[in-house]
C-alpha cells in the first residue's frame, strides 16, 4: 500500500493582508503531480483544509477543483478529516454518498464510524473534537482532556478494525514534545491539549496534522506531514513537504519526504536599511519579514523598500544582544531594584547606547524630586 500524507492546507489564509490562494494552488498542483508520479493509491489530508470555519468562496472553489482532479481525474481516493480550524459540519456535508465515489470525509465525530478499507489497509479517520463534543458523541462522562478524546477514538477504532489488515490512524492533535510554530492555534490552555505519542504505539502508521513543521512524533511510524506553505515568520526555516508512505503486507512503514517548491518562499532578512536598499538578496518577490539593524529612525522604510521587495510582510528592529545590565535585571526581576539601574536598562534598550554623564545627572535630578515628593516646577 502506497499513499501520500499531507495536512494543514489552510486554504483561504491571508498573511499580513497577503492573499496566499495562488501560492496554495501552486502547491496543490505539486501534490497532484506527486500522487500521479508516485503511483499513490490514496491521498490522506490530516485536517485543517481551510483556515477558518467559514472559508471564502474562492478557497472552496480551489478545493472543489483539486478534489475533482484527484478523485475523478486520477481515480485516486482522498481521505480527509476535520482539523481544529475546520467546521466539521460544513466539511462533512454529503460525505455519506461522496464516499462511494472515492471522497471520504470525517467531519463531525462519529462514535460508530467504520474504517476506510483500501486493499489490505484500514484507514481509521479520527477527526478533531474537543472534550465536550467527544463526551456527547461517546456518552462518556470520563472524557475530559484531549488525551481522553483520542484514547476513546482509538479504542473504538481497534474494536472495529478488520482482522489481517494494516492499521493507519489519521488524526489531528498536538503530540507532546512536538515542535510548534506561531501560526498554530492552541488546542487548550496550558498543556491539557497535548496527547502522548504512546497512544499510537500499536498503529502501523499514524498520519498526523496540526503541527506545521514536518517531523517525527515519538516513533518512526508516527509523523506530521507539516503544512502546505510557510504560514508565519517562525516557519521561515522550515522545509515544507508531503510524506510518501509505503506500507508492506508485513513489517514497518517506509517513508519518503517529497519537498514542495513554493511559488514564493517566505524568508527573514536582516541588515541595515541602506544595504537592503542597494539591491535584493535572493528572490526579491519572496514574502519577506525584514529586521533593520539601524540604531536611529528610518523614514518611510516600508514604502521605500517595497520598490525593491514588493512582498514585504513586516519590518521591525533587529533584536539586540543582551547587555550585562539587562542580564542582571532579568535575573533579579522579582527583587526590589534601584530605580537608576532600571532606567539605565530602559535607556540602553530605547537608544541603543548608555547614558552620558549629562543625561545621568538629569535623571538623578528629576528622579530625586519625584522620589522625595517635591512638586514639579
């Protein structure tokens, strides 16, 4: 059995007001090519097809065209689960008869769901559900955490798993120890949204969604495919890809990483304004987050740099090395501090240099009057 594992398409997402739909369509063209060239027998999408519960109509049209291309054009079944960004009810519309055509969608949580069997492999589709939804679906008051939800889903899956078939779980979850990014919505407050990788120990393969960096999750056969594109500055260093999975009749799953080639990359650039203004570094059409190393103000920086880099998403001052004073302040954050030391650290952060003697004298004069309760002149 050979199938392509993807996740977190987030169709319809905008990033700093940039519409990413053409970039997403470009990436989906590559997914279709991977399915065809690899001879995949199924395409698995582990949640977050859309970026929000009510997606824009052009995102719906893009998904409709793509699924038609795969299911009817290539004759390859597509298996989809709802993620935490999706509306389960909207995503699962008409799933009952679409499954007979090769489009298998698990929207709302169904305690009695049967696996999708393709050849000798049973795919158990475990859509995202919060504990309250799962308690109702399973009629189980003991379901209180995301760990409980997934444990209940997997227990039901094992109960209906056909004998002598490989077991593939498709889930949308935050496995403890995974590396996240800024563009992922938290599943719960604190650590209550995390699940243990051990839940998937007995699976032949677990196709996961939610975390945007492609990565292993505790075991070699438990993997995140990662997102379709880079969706935040924190993902600039990611290498986006799909995972080709080959599952023999016996033995461990074998995986191959198939990288995407983006229409525009998303990068972070750092430098002085004048240096960046002289000419592009790399592809000037990429989506860019710029960090300026200038110590003084730069007038109209965005408009002037956009003449060279048309797809700037944001500009901010470059982070400065931590000074010894700031280190001391951080270490003593919970203690009562000398106001002069506090102001000194503030001044260094704002001006990028220490105060001179005249400025120190002015601070002492003003602070002395205020701390002594004297009325300002």
